[in-house]
C-alpha cells in the first residue's frame, strides 16, 4: 500500500512537472500581463556573446518565469497562502483593510520633495510670473489609514516641505475634502464622482467657484469591471471596482487636441479594455493636452500641471474656463515647454500632484 502511494505521488508530480513544461512549449507566448500591467519577457535571441557573459541565461530565466503556464493562478495561490495560511499582514508591501488594497510606501525622500518644490519655483520664475498660480497636493489613500499601524510616508513632512519651499504660488489644502471612501478599492486613484467638494475648494480659491458645473448637471456612465493596479499586484480574489466618468453639456462640447492625443473627446472609453482602464480619463499619459470649451461661462484660461490624478479632475473645469491646457511634466522637459505651450498673461495655473509623485519627483523633466 505504501509503495502504491509512493508511485502515485511520483506519477502525479511527474505529470505536473512535464505537463507544465510541455504546455510552456506549446502555448503561444503572451505579450503583456493585464493583471500586472506590464510587458512580459519574450524568448531571447541566442548569440555567443550573450551566452558567455550570462546575458542569455539571465534573460532565459526571466522569460520562463514570465511565460509560465497558469502564471496568474499560481500567483493567486501564493498570495492567498501568505495572507490566509501564514496570516502575513502584507505581501510585497501590499495589505488589505475593509476590502480595499493598499501599498506601503515606507521611505520619505525629502530630497525628492524639495526637488519638486524647486521645480515648481523654476517653472513659475521662467514662464508664469504674469499668471495667477496655485498648487495643491493630493494625498495617497494610505494617508487616511495612518492610525492602522502599517508603514507609511511621513505625510506631514511632505506637506511641510511643499508649503514652506514653493514660492509665488498660493497653496490650496484639500485633505479635509477627501476620505478613503473617495478612492478606488483596488487602485491608487480617486473617484471622479466624489470630487465635487474638492473641486469646489479649488474653484473657490481660484475665483471660479460660481462658474463650476453643479453635480446635478452631470450624467454618470459606468464601465466595469475595473481592475486597479493594486488588484493585479496583490493577486488576491477581490472583487474589481466600477469606473464611473461624468459628462455634461460642457464636456460633450469640448474640443480636445494634443501632439499625441488619439481620442475624439475628453473621455477615451476605447482605452478601458487596455492595460490601464483609468486611461479613459484624457486618454491616459499625455505630455500636453488642450481643451477648448466653447460653451464655458467665462473667457478665462487654466493651465494644469498634473499627474494622473489631474486627468479626472480637469474635465470638471470645462464649464468655468474657455480653454484648459493640461501638462504632465513627466513627459515634456521644462526647456522644451515653450515650443508646445504659450502661456497667456493673467491666466490661472494649478499645480496638482500626488504625494506618491512628489516622493519620486525627479521623474519630472
């Protein structure tokens, strides 16, 4: 009986190992992993130089790991064992609370935050001295869970550096207009339908609060399922989110253009099925986008220096500004900026970046 069990165990193990090996040879290689939001390694080219300097073996190992059959299923089993079998509090910095996924960012890079402040100052000095300049800082959703005991950034220090070192710009504090419920459970970003209190705070500070389109004039549109970036990284069986975007007479009439802009309007719904469903908002990462708003209630202009959080906020200004220029300084250098943007004296300027971006600010060019 023991011998039969031994033979059965060896047979099952052999079938599993050789079956997976055969499957990896037969199945076509995947180009990308939507759950991990990245490109997967492809079979490396063989050359004598690559073989002798270990480049080939290193790339081959990465290729086999990325193209392993049922990769996502094994990732899920591993994650579930860590959380529910070993009772680990986190896995690779990811942790769960009330059905939401968070990521611990433990190192506060004060030099990076100071770089962001000096970067703002240099742009203001070079291009924006004749404009009305404002800035705000979007807290990462972990900001609202600091009392749970998980590692987190020193948010107070980040805000202290920005408010003390940015010159020539009025600070708008939006922290008390937000809460963890206003962010996606599975993603880093905030929910557009939950931004009206934040929008009002910013709009009032910039003197356009009375011209903002009220929430009652927007129509919500829902896309699902939305798999946030943390959901793919955690590999846990968590229900995905729904992505909701808002349209109004002002967003519908807006004319959007840019050197790399491929959508026909403010919302690129065709991108929902891509690598990042959040790219619905202003077509994702774009260096410069111009939004002409022919039905706006004023003739004022607004320039928004933003990261991806600004993508869902910018459309809500279309009723208050005749023209909105949205700039992502991660994708256009400061020295090249005058070649693609002409700043109008007297216009409003809003710098809006998240604490996560400020903590890695040297990605700004």
